[in-house]
């Protein structure tokens, strides 16, 4: 087998980072020198998409190479959900394992834990975690930083468990524990107020989704999350290097998702308040990772992919002044909408690829989906995929390394409501959907309309002029293509 194209792979997967949030994607307010450097050393994609405008479905898709609609449970999950990736399904880390790589996950999971047959007992070993899905090493938090339990899980177990102080978790509407601090009962404990939701347990002075009792020694410190994950990521690189093994690391950082609590040295790093500051912190983490690769002498042999699971949101439920301090910053860049949205702001995201020995430098307008990484890596590794593996992933290896400027012919993505958008050439087609055109709490346009919408992305990147009535045949064709993609379910 030709091994010259084999390199280590790191995916840095940000959470809710928008198309316009990095200086290399046009931000003048947030400076991201480390990501800009990665950009200068590699390829910057302008037309790359996450599979969904929210987290769980996008993460499902990047790791399985399947459209989220193939899994009826691929929606934003509570922190006590069972794992939605079936243990027999092929996954991207499994592909790397088969190729002889050491595989690791560090960071946010949000795909559920345990086989779901019984409620999770957080005080025992969990029977289905990332280590059952292809990861040799796993250091994660279960869902999001705003959901309980606020603990790290390593392998199968919560880190720092104390049998004297067992952990209980509940997502019931009513709090089942009368001896824990809650948002409405104990407002004096809050160091950050919620703007909507996040009013159940108070953990570390912050209102969260869900109720949690016990586990005091296991509870994370929000200001330490970034460094804890970074340390683990670096440890994984060092161990792999020491063992002389090629590696695949999925480093799913939690920034800039709410609650936004940077470590003290990034407080005030930008004029934008916590949202800007945690992006600066994220940029630093990437810089540290790069330094480590340099130190180990493997920068040349490592492909770093940087992207985000969905588009940006300013106020996602906490009073952290993201709106007030935003100034002229445009988190979604020129795109319309944001997180949750069917407009491009929901799913079109930063996507940087660098690997000095393989990837050309520059800008690529190739159309590519995150789910394509799976088949593209199979190509890079010289591995065959079984017919039922990564069924929606297309081999975009040539685009990924900058040798094919076109990429996919078409790509489907979805919004919060699972409404579909199809990108094909310069067209985006938003299928008609039920629901409000505007989400008041987060102040984002949903893109929902009872009418079909068609936008020409060449002239109208901001999706301002719906030309569906002028191009009825294009609308018909794209509607038909969507139907075909959705029906392909039956044949798999
Ligand atoms: C929403 C939360 C939001 C965020 C989102 C998931 C409220 C009011 N809003 O329900 O804060 O957690 O879910 O984000 O609770 S994601 O990036 O993980 O998809
Ligand atoms: Ca997200």
C-alpha cells in the first residue's frame, strides 16, 4: 500500500462559530492570529457546510458520513440521552483504527451515552461511550456546557467520582431533588443570569438545563474547560508520538457555545465581551496545539481541519451582553440567518484544511460537506468502504487538498426543524416549511416560509431576493432532487 499520503489527522470542531467570526474570514473585531496562520498555511473553503444548523445532527453526520435524517433521534439531545449512534454502525474513527491509527476524542460529545436500555447510572461504568464507537481514548463532557451533568467522562466513567457523594441527574420538568440549588429558589447564587431557559439546576453559579445532585468533586470549573481539553489533546498527541503511531484526533472544543466563561487571562481579550473572548481563547488553543506538533516534529505530517458544527448565535440564553457589545461584528459574515436557520448562516461555516506535505495553499470555492470527510479519508488511507458504510459521504479528497476546485454537485442540509435546504451549483433552494420566520429569543431569522425560496448565491450571497417565481423549472428540479435524496433511505 502506498503510504506517502498517510498523515496524522486532527479535526478541531468548534461549537456555534460563525462564517464571519475569524479574522481570516473577514472579522475586524475578533483577531484570530493562530487560525489565520493555519489559513495562510493551507486551504480556506468558502462553500463548506455542516449537515445541520444545530449540534447533534451535525456531529452525527461528520462521524458517520450519513445525513442526519437517516437517524430519527438526531436532534438536540438532553444530557441524559442514550447514545444515538448504533454500536454496529461504521464510524470515522473506526476507519482510522482499521488503517492502524490511534484514535482519540477530546471535548464535547452530545451524541448520547449508554445503550439507552435503562437510565444512565453516572456512578458506574457507562456501557456505551465513544470507546465503543472507534475511539481508543475518550475524554469528553456528555452534552453541552449548559446541560447537566457538568462532569467529564473518561473512557466509561465520570472523572473524580466520589462514592460518598453520588450523582443523580433528571430532566423532569419539576425538580425531583429538594436539597439542590435551583434557579428560581436560589437567585443569590447566580454569577450569570439566564436570558431564556437555563433555569433549572444552578451549577457553579450558572443556571443549566436539567437537574443535577451530588458529584461535587466531579463538577468541572467552567473557566478551566478550555485548558483541560487542550491538555488532554496534547497528552494524546504526545502518547501517540511516543508509541510511534499515526493518530486521528477529534478535538471538539466547546467555544463559543453558551455559557461563555473564558479562563481569566482571556477576560477582556476582545471588546466584544465573553463571546469574543472565548473565540480568542479558542484561537489560542489552536496555536498551542500547533506548537505541540512543531515541538514533536510532526507538523509537516499532520493534517489539521478546523470547522464548526453550526452557525453563530449571540444571545443563546444567558445575559452575557453578546448583543450589546457586538458593535459592527458580523458573526455570520455576509450570510443571512444564524444557528437554527435554514438560511446559509445556519450551516455554512469556516472550514480550514492544512497539511504542508499534502494540501495546496489558497482559497477553495468547492462545495463540500463535513460528512464528506469520511469517504475522503478512506481515499487518503487507501481503504475500501463497505456499501453500507458512510452512505452519504462523497470522496472529496481532491477538493480537500486543493486539486479539485468544484467539489460536490449538490448537498442537502437541514435547519432546527429538520426543514431542508439544497445547494446545487450557485443555487440554494429552501423547501417550504411551517413555523415563525423569526425566533424572537435568539433574534434569528429561521428561513421558514410557506413558499419555496430560491437564491442565486453568485449575486445574492445574503439571500435577499427570492427568485423562485422566475425560475419555476429550477425549483421543480431541486424539489425533485430533495425527494430523491430523502427516498434513497429505502434502498440503503
Ligand atoms: C437550546 C438551548 C441553547 C443551546 C441549544 C443547543 C435553551 C433556551 N436554549 O435548546 O442554549 O443549548 O439548545 O445548542 O435552552 S447546540 O449547539 O448544542 O445544538
Ligand atoms: Ca453547536
